[in-house]
C-alpha cells in the first residue's frame, strides 16, 4: 500500500498546449499526492507525453498553471523543476557512456553541486578539493551505493554502462533519478521492452518508491502492469481528460472502453475486470 498524503503535492489546473493550430492538450486538471501512484492512460496521441513534458518543464504551457508543494512553477525550465524535486525517466535509456554504474548514479546528484542543502558544497570547494568537499563526495558515493543496491544492480556497480542489458539500463535510470532526492517521479512507459520478469521487478521498485513517500506519475501502455500498480487512473483522449478514478472504476467507464480499451478489443476480446481492478484473461 502506498504511503499517501492527504494534501495534493502537484496541482495542474486547466493545463493546455497548442502547437500552431494543433491542440495537443486542452483544459486538463490533475492532482497527485505524496506517496500516491497515479496512472495516466489513453490512445496514442492522447496527450500523455505532452502533459509529462509540461510538468517536467521541457515544454511551456500554453494555458493553465502548475503548482508544486504550494509553489507556482508555471513556465519554469527543466533544471528548475528538477531542483524542486520533479524528476523524469524516459522510454529510452540515456546513460552517460564510458562511465561506470556508480559514476552514472553520482551524476544524478549534480543538482546539489551549487551548494544547496545536502550538496557537495559550493563549486569552488569542489574544484579546489577542500576537506569539506571530499567528505561530501564520500557521502555521495555512499548514497549511490545504497541506490544501486535498491534497484538490484549491486553486482554491476563498477561495470561500464555499455555492458548492461536494456532492462538493467532502465534500473540505472531509476537509480540516477532517485539520486536527485525527488518528491515526484514521472515514469514514461517504464515497462516498454522489458521481459515479464523485469516488469515484475520494476513494479516492486515503483511500489517501494511510493512507500518512501515519493509521488509517482506513470504513463504505460501495458494495462496489466499499470492497473496493478496505480492507486488512481486518469484517462485522456484527444488531449482532454475523459475519466478519473480507481483502476476498477475506470475500466468499467463507457467512455474509456470506447476511446481506449476498444483499441485492444481485437486482441483481447476476453478481457474482464477482477475485484482488484487488474486486467485478467477470462
């Protein structure tokens, strides 16, 4: 069970994005609490990744507002969002090549290098190799070791990232994001390309992240994976929110069945909803 707060951590009001004459997202309201896993689903082109990009600061909002931990963040760039605790993983792994697993995770701590609380100290201390900076670097290395063990990469901590499998690379991305001490993590199709065993391991890690009090926003096309994890689900279609609720309730919503689940009916005509809200074959 997720360790949820009663107060919304992220509040999106009337979120919208236009690309010229194309409306990608229109008037979407969305909230997520600390420790909650919120799934975001919808057909291809529904606006899911666009919303994630606006929340992460990679895209500017055309309309609406973003409030995080009580602070209005609308219009801030990616690095400013990350500094406030919003981290995003991507569909494709993006490691720093020719570096070890440990070094890659330590790079995730770069947000604190300028002297913020828990950082390696002011930049001049790092460059001069002062005693304080050396102590902080040892602490950063210790934290990196903890995160590497947390995602199950302890055996590869000194390995070059080029030697990792795709699934291991996905776990490295998560460890590196956690190194920045996020309050909210955005997962963009994390199960894509993984084996069933890797998906199971990933689901355990995401649950454990939420149990640490970190909010999780999750885009995923694998319905079995997402519905088993999410506390709530938001459904988008043509850039608009058409449903929101528990996984079980959303799967029974007529608009959702028509707009999204209908797309897979030719493949899974025997899909039904069990009492836990997880998609299962009849």
